[in-house]
């Protein structure tokens, strides 16, 4: 593990930027394997923004002549003594590190890499700090720095497959630019995928067959001097029979031969490709022979990633890991790994590295979901929307980074673009402030005139997702920031895909909040009308309530915001292949198509309308009125009773917190919020809708619940009960896991033994009077071995 440090050596503020508009570039590096594309990258990125191609000097520039020096430590003897002395006074650097020295008096900027990668990353740092405008190149006088990366693995997965929300539409040139952009922020690894994954072989967007494109991705990385990883799941049904093994080896031979560079293969233990550890490791040994035939130094890494784990599986897995096979590279910690990385670090030998595989791309049903996300966001933004979460990503990274050797992120497309650059900066130096990364991002990719404004506007989008959407004032403030930028920005900025990704979220968020307010008010009015059923008659009353609810789609609000979102979605599809809708842009369901959800009902109208349709069919007025009363009083626990919905902030205080999000952002030892009602026979639901169990329309609240993962107990505590009273408990079990759960109390009483949830929503049981005799009770849910987690949505404690 490399020791990172960052030391600033210049003035605290940029008072006198150096003008390098007429500078020369001096690059004494002669070895093409060291220079690689660093010089070309620097010239090209400057020319794109300044329209100036700085010349390369054939000899050492004269004293006082503006110049930029690009070299490694091996070429230091080509520099004047004054420069060598100044560089020697800076802290030393280690592998992949660099020194960036700005000398105002001599009008010189020096980038000195420890090695080839250090030179590329130093060039990236200089570009990030420069102010480049058409006809002008400035560098701040406080950019001097000596820095080396904290962690040796820093990268991102760029899978060329239909399941992604943009990558399958990339051209070779777009992959080249995107990989370059990531390298400018210190990424040294790119993870690709084979043509056969748990997805279709092709899509209508693909510019090349997948096997050709992964060859191009590998070539691009090789030219930049970056490592190439490949995520390669085991998809065959049989890895024991010789015929099946030979078929799989033949495929891998074709794939490994098709890429010019491959440094490591990551094989997930599951999701997809669940295998018993003995079978898995025996197969990997055979795969390694084929891999090393074409890439002799490549290693195979494995994750203990499995949907329904049991202890025997883990015992066998880590037994194999600790044998340290010669082909084995290390362990990968990623989504659906049951054991906390701290515990994995204790179990595996110290010599075995652990690589993080962080899910920075998904909002829920993921490794690191948005904490306490409002249900309206889960329904509209969905699992894979454009999702800048800079502060969350830093907190997640820094909670767990010390237990690994760096990370290659799990990404499904461009929706997580901002998160990638934040994560790379944290892998380089976990002390880097988020705002510094965002300023660099905005300065380099949008323009120096937008350094602060776009950086703050990106933070505002993360703040939109904090707390209750109905009362979040940040949403409107964020839209005003983006609208001001929109009015002032030139056409080039307005057409910039990264600017448009922020702008569409600002409009989408504001539209969603206003629609939520509007529809919530309509629901309240409809409920007030329904409450008059006794005097107005059931049928006329329900007709009036229905007319009120239908205004949400018959008299919609803010059509201009909706139109703006669709126009921006069209533009992003044309520029970067972003697939934000299924029908028009060819997105896959639940994979980035959040604009499809722009009109989904946000109140309880689907359930209310469904209930009224059923009530209307009842034969007599008395029965209809009784059912209307039940509908309106669904959550009433009666006198002296308690009602809680554990997807609601006002009830969350009853959930026993565990370790807490700050230390446990993956919720392996803490409860989290879950989304989705759950459908019988359906393992995965792409969108959060009021449909569940056997297809019936459900109350809105059933779409959000408290949950824990795997066998971690879920605990919910009550106090201020009547110690002399007896209670009956009614529970709503919803959620996509549909686990086998057992419910007990803190005094050992069994409320119910293991039952299979997901077949029906509501269960009722008597609470033993002894369990609440002191006025308190804590309910505890646990799952059977191999289950995915406990989920509880609503509780009624009804005083008998």
C-alpha cells in the first residue's frame, strides 16, 4: 500500500496567474513506453479549449521564456540547476506520483512524474487547475504540489453491454475520451466485460460487435499505460462435466486472445454465476491456464458475492482464498457480499489484497443506497437516474477505504459520471475536499468561468434528495441556480452533456416536487369529500372524489418543465447515447430510463381509485358506506393504540439503529430503508409502483419499509405502553425479499415462528401480556439461513 500525501507549497490564494498562452512545451522524455500519450493529451486538451496548439521546443527554452516542462525523474539532469534545486526541495514522491512546480518569476511550470503514469496524472492535475479560454491559457500561482496516490488500484468499470444506460452507444472515440477524462483524475484501471454476460449479446445502439469493442477498450488503455481488468461471470450451468468445461475454456480463449492487454480478471462468486466454492476454485485454476497463455502476468480475483449465502459456503470460500494459489490475485468486496470488509480483512491472510467494487451507480436496491430517500424519489428517479452524490460518495469511501488496496467502481453508464471523479480523487487522497474535486470537474469539463457556480449547483442536486421532498426548500433553490446558469451560458455550454445532465435533474426535481405537492393536496381534498358519504350518498361521493383525483392527469401542472426534460433527454441521447426513456431512446427497463417515470402518480390515487371501483360493485348502500369508512380509517389503531409506518421519518425513531450509516454505509450491521411491494413469482421489480403480491393495487406506504440484510436482526422498540393492557399486533410484511422470518420480543416471547412472507400482506397475533408488562417491548425479526433480509412495513398495536 502506497502512502499518500499532498503538500501545498505556494501562496494561499491565486493572485498572479501565469500567462502561458505563448508558452512552449519542453519534453525531454525519449522512451515511447514512458511518454505514451501524455504529451499528446496535454496538447490536445489545451487546443480543444483554447484553440491554441502549443509548440514543442526542440531544445531547452531560454531563461524567462514561458514554458511548460513535462518529464519524469529520469530526465531531471536535462533541467537548469535552479529548477533541479527547487524540485529537490519538494517532498519525495512514490510510484505513480508527481511534482507540479509553478515558478512565477521564471514563467515556468514543471510536471515531473515518478514514472510514466505519474507524468500522465501530473498532466491531468495541471489541466484541472488551469484556466483555459479561447485564446488564453493561465495557470494559478498556487498550483504547486507534490503528491502520490494512497491506493494502488483506482478505476471504473465501463461495460459494453445493453444493460448499461449509455456505454453500449459509445463510439471508439467516445471511449477514448472518457477513459482519458478518468485518467486525468488519477484513474489507473479500467474494467471491461466479455460479450457474454447476464444480458443480451447486442443492442440497437452498438457501433461495433462487443468482441471488437473490448479489443479497442484494451488498446486504448494500453496506449495510456493503464491497467485493464475484465469482469467475467460464470454463466454455464455446469462447471464439472468435461464437455461443458471445454466449451467454457474455448470461449475464454477467444476472449482473452482478442484483447491486447489484460492485467486481471474479476470473477464474481455470484450475481450471476453461483457456484459452490470447491467447484468455483477448481474451475478458476483451469481458466487461469488459458488466461496466462495470452497474458502471462494476469491474475484472477474473486468476490464472496452470493444472493442467498450460508456459513458453509463462506467457510469453504475463505479456505480456498487462504491457500494463495499462484494464479490468485485477491478478494473483491462488492454488492451482495454478506460479511463486512473489516471482518474479511481479519479472515484472509495479510498478504492477500482486497479490492473494493463500490456501487456508485444505483440509488436503491444497491450496496450503498441513498439513506432515508423519499418514496417519491424512488418512484420517479428510480434505481439508476443521473445521481451526483459527492458528499455521500466521500463518506462511503472513507468509512471503508483503509481495509482495501483501492477500488474499481461498479458503473452502469454515464448517470454516475460525477461520482466517478469524486471516487477517483478519494482513492488518490481521502483527505481531498469534495468541493475541490467538483471545482476541478467544473473548470475542466464546463469551463473556468463556471468553476464555482457549477460545483455548487452539483452539490445542490445532492441536497435535493435530503429529507422529505414535500418540505425540502433546496429543490427550488437548486432550480434557480441552474436556470440562472442556463440564461447566462453560451451555446457551447448549453450543449455540453455534463451541463445538461445537471440541468435535466434540476428541472426534473422541481417538476416532481411541485407535482407531489399538487397531487397530495388533491388526495386530501378527495378524502375530505369521501368523509361526507353518510350525507351525500356513497356513489355520488365517490364520483366527486374520483373527479378530484383525476385532475392530476387531466389538468397537469408545469407542462413547460416536462417538455424541458424530454428535450434535454433527446439532446443527451444524441450527444452521448444516454438512454433516459425506453420507447424513444431504447433504454432497458429500470436502467437509467427515469424520464419515463415523470408522470407516475405520487399520491395514493391508484389505491383509492381501485378501492372505490370495488366498493361500487357492492349491492347495498350500507355495505358501501362501511367499506368507505374502512378505507379512510385503514391506519387507525383505535383508542390507546399505536400505528407506525417504518418508511416514514416520524416512525423511524422506533427502529433500533445498529452501527449507523456513517460507519456502515452498506447496512451490513444496521437497518436501512427498502423499496418495492414485492410480487409473487417475481424476483426483481424494475420500478416502484403500487402493485404487489398477486398483482393487486396496494396502499402507497407498502412501497417503503424498514429492512436489514441477511441474518442481521431487525429490531423495533416501543415504550409508553399501558403495562396493565393486553394488545393485539397487526403487521404489514411487504418488500421484494419475501423472506422466511421469525418474530420474537426482547424477553424471549415468540410472536410467530418462521413464516414465508410475500404470499399475503397482513398478519395478526396476540402480544403476550408479560412482554409489555413494564410498558416497553422490543420486537425482533430474524431470517432463516440463506435469506436476503427481514422487512417490516407497518405495525398496529391495538389495545384489546
